[in-house]
């Protein structure tokens, strides 16, 4: 392909400057595979995004002729990209478009603009459509204290426990688990989180404390001292019910797939999310939390998404 003129170089520069920080890859003269023939086809500019299992391709075809782009050129580009994995096609013409060509591009769902307009457009508006997504969740940042209620007959022996974090709890007919994992499983139980949801106000950190009765026959197991009968656990843990709005940083759309990406924070813990939706398929939401910040750990006990406005 011949070396690009300055206007098209400016367009590539604007795309790169605006979209690369959002994770996009901008390439000139990229070859894509024709789904019908299996041959390679050259596309003037390709902007690629990735979210979860989905790839999104924003393709730009550029006409550098000295006259307005015609309806025939629009038809040719539309037919070409029907055979490619193009999710969104933008047609750019150095000299603009004829009235009929603009009408035909609109009927296909393609954007059409002059190179001057293309170089100055906020290209993030092509992939920014979903405004916000709300998150409402119950957080368990950290368990502060756990005390064992051991029958008096075993208490003297239990005082010899030195590696408390390695202590294991075993309920009857179940595999033993580390004490921290065991307590977390109790606090993550639906009955407990439902009660927390009723009693803890939104966006207000609170420390809950109290005893949890364990099933009869439950034991605490020390690797050196053996097992101890366990009646209950006294637990102190910090909880917080939060409701926050997560801004969507970009939204990619096309004929076959839609992808929304966003970044924000739950409490002070960074969170990233992606929503992918295939035409005729299922939607998929992926959320990734940074679990540890300043030696504090986040556990998402219960959470759901709410539609933003």
C-alpha cells in the first residue's frame, strides 16, 4: 500500500493517542482473513480491543481520491467487510461523500466522515456508550479476632497451641480446613450475609462481634498437640455494605458482539470489569478485584450489579 498522506497519518496518530491508553492496538495496512475464500485482505486501519473471550475489530477504510466517495465505493467496502471479522466499519474519505453514498453507508450501519472530521473526532465515543454500572455488595475486609470455646477438661492442654494460624477445624464427616478458611466460610453463608444486609447500613464500616455455635462433634486440630473438642467460636470481623457506581471507560459494539469495559474501586480496592454479549448468545460479566491493599484484604461476601443511569 502506498505511503500515507499527511491527513491519514494524522488520523492514525489521533487513534493511537486516544485509544492506546485504553488498551487498544492500532495498526495500519493490517491483513485480515476473508471468511469466504480464506485469503488475506488488506484493511487500511484496524483498531483491536479484547475483553474476556471476545476480540473486537474497529476497521477504517480510507479513500484518498480528489472527488467525493461514491455509493459504489461504499457498496464495495460493505461487501468486503461482510466477509471479514469486522465488528464496526468506519469509512473515511479525503474529499467527503456524495449524498447518496452517505445515505447508503447509514443504511448499512457504517459511519462515514471526511478525513478532517475523522482526525478531530473523539474516537472514544465510538466505544463509549454504556454510562455506569452500579455495584452493591457486602464486604469482609479482615477478620480481626477469633477465640476458641474449648471444654474446661481440654483447656490446659490447649494452652500449648503456638501456631494458631495453622490450626485446623473439622466438622463431623467433613474434611478439616484452616481456621481462617473455616471462619470465612461461616461468614460467607447466606443466612449470615442476609442478616448483615438487614442490619448493616450502607457505606458505613462496622465491626461485628459475637459467638458462632459449631455443630456437635466439631474439633480443633493442632499438628503437635492433637485434637480438642470445640463448642463455639468468638469472632470479631469488620463488615461494610457498599453501593458504588463504576464508570464504563469504553464500550465496543458491532453486528455480532458488544463489549463494555470499566475500572473503579470498591471501598479502596481497585476493581476492573468487562461485560461481553454475543448476538444470539449469552451475556458474560467478569469482575476482577485487587484483593490486597496496604496489607488489608478484601473478601466480597455477597454482591450484585445494578443498572446505572
